[in-house]
């Protein structure tokens, strides 16, 4: 249900701003990416271009939000943080899946969430290379391109399709690989798309059964988790704890519980 004092008018306004921002930033990134970015010969140019596009996307979203709702707070992946006075804070990843973007893979997106008094009430994720827009309002269900989205029915544990992601720190990646090695024989298969927000939206659309990752930041999952929840998914961290930087797990009911238990037993939340 909507958070206290979250009127339908406010939620509609926040959703409109989030959709406008995600679409505009997504178009900027899609149209501004050179066709040969992933194979450029200059030694640092591909990374430099991605960084410039990432920052340009953040600037676009920040300025749009500041214009439409000047009293709101803002937290962005690229380091932008501004306090607000309205009780609303925007949590934004202007380019989730930068390596995919660099290589021309389609799993990258723009994630825009609005929190009210610390609780996500609106989430929008644009996936421009796939031509998709996911959105959710707390208590109003999840949608993909305007149509209702819902998770898949729970499969048996051994038939679960599980997505995950990996940290860029080598020591963390080594342990994540060990966890994956133990988990993989138990489930149908593992998917690694490279963008947490997109993975969570794919969970909401019934394309995977569960997702887990260690080390996510608020902007990585603020919109995606709300969309997944509104589509019928459950989430958490270690057993008895909410999703956090140590571990974020989301899945269809019936898969989430055994996945959390196995990840805890495998020590997925630490090196």
C-alpha cells in the first residue's frame, strides 16, 4: 500500500517525472552512443565516452527533477547528493550496466526511483536498447510498456533460473565464483546479464525466477526492487534481514526462501 500521506495526486506526479526523466536519459544514451564505441582503437576513448555519457545522463535527470520538483532531495550514482525539504528523495542510476553499454550489449538502463519518507513509492527503469519501459507505484502493481507485469509461478528448486551479478573487486569476485560453483548444480541454470536494475525488472516480467547479488548500492535496486515487489516477487538479504549492501535477494515465492538459505550457508554475504 502507499506510504502514509502519499496521495494519489502526489504519486501520479512522481510517476510522471520519473517516466519523463528515464525516457529522456535513455534516449540521450541510446542516440549518443557511437556505433563503434566497443571497438574504438584509441586506448582510453571507449571508457572516456562511457563516463561522459554517464555524467550527461545524471545531469539531465538531476536538472529535470530540480525543475519539476525543486524541494525534493536527490541521490545519484555519480556522486550527486542534495538534501530536500519535501520528504521525497530521488534515487537514480543514470546508466546501470556500463560495461554492457560499452560493448553494445542491450542489457543496460536508466533507473529512477522516488522515495517518500525513506520508502520507495515510485520506480521506473528504461531499457532503451530493448525498447522497454518498466514502472511501478507502490500498491498499484508493476507494468511493462503500460501492460501489467507479473512474476512466473514458482518452479521446483531444481528448475529455478537464477540471475546474479559480480563485484569488480577481484577478491570479492573470487568468493562469488566459489558460491556460484556450489549453487549452479542445484538449479536449472544461472544468468549473468550485468545490470541489477534490468535483472530485477526481468524477474518482474517472468523471465527469471530469482536474482541475488552482493554489494549493491541504493541506486542499483531502489526502482527495480519496487517493480519486482509489485509484480509479486519477495525480497530480502540474509535470513531475517532486509535487502542491503551485504546481500540482496529477490525471487518468486517458493524460490526466494531456499535461495536465501543456500546463499547464507555458502557465505555469499562475505569474502
